[in-house]
C-alpha cells in the first residue's frame, strides 16, 4: 500500500507540475496536490486524509517560494476535515464527492492564504483571493472523479469505485 500511495502521489505531482500547470482559467491553475488531500480524506478517513495531505503538501512546498511547511499544514488540515465529515458520503449521490472537492479546495486555498498572512506573507490575502479560490474549486471539482479513483486505488479501498456508481 505504501508503494501504491507513493506512486499515486508521484503521478499527482507530475501532473501538477507538467500538464495541469498549462491549464489556466483566469490566470489560475488547479491545485491537484490539494485535491489529493481532499480525496484521501474522502476515501480513507481523517487519519489517512491528514497523512496524505501532509505528504502532498510537503511535495508542493518543495516547488513554492512560500514558507516551507505552509502547504503541508494547510493540506493536512483539509484532508483531516474532509475525512471527519465524510460519514455517509460513500452511498450518496455521484455529485457529492465533486461538491466536496470543490468546497475543500476553496477552503484549502483560503486557509493557505490566511496561514500565510499569519507568518508574514500578507500579499496572499488580496482582493483576488475569492476568484482564485472559486476557480481552483471548480477546476478541482472537475478533476475529482479521477483523483478519488487514483487515491482509492492507492489506499486499497474498494469504496472509491462506488463513489461514482450511478
């Protein structure tokens, strides 16, 4: 399972840095590593969501100029929160994980900016923040089905396939 999780995180990082870095809407690109944290919480629960959120945040921090650990903290909290709130989602409608990915992504972007402001990165909280959060949320919502399946495979849960059964 650890090897599959590392492989899934590697695929997500590779997609984040290459293909999806070119996909921009209003100058904003999706944050696949944040989506990994949300998907891990959705599929694996709060503990796995926090752990994989932390790991994906560390991977993101390696390529950012922001304070190291900021993404790790934000994504860890998002993964834990989604995992804590995921009770009953696995048997719900197909659009619930998409909506969850949207809400978690918006919350994660806002949390990242607010935490950044507390450590001196005040430029992260700007009038453009709501637009950035909304666009990342919409883009991550579209990417949620694939991400949930990938993370479900990595964590060895059979329930990920049921998330999108009609």
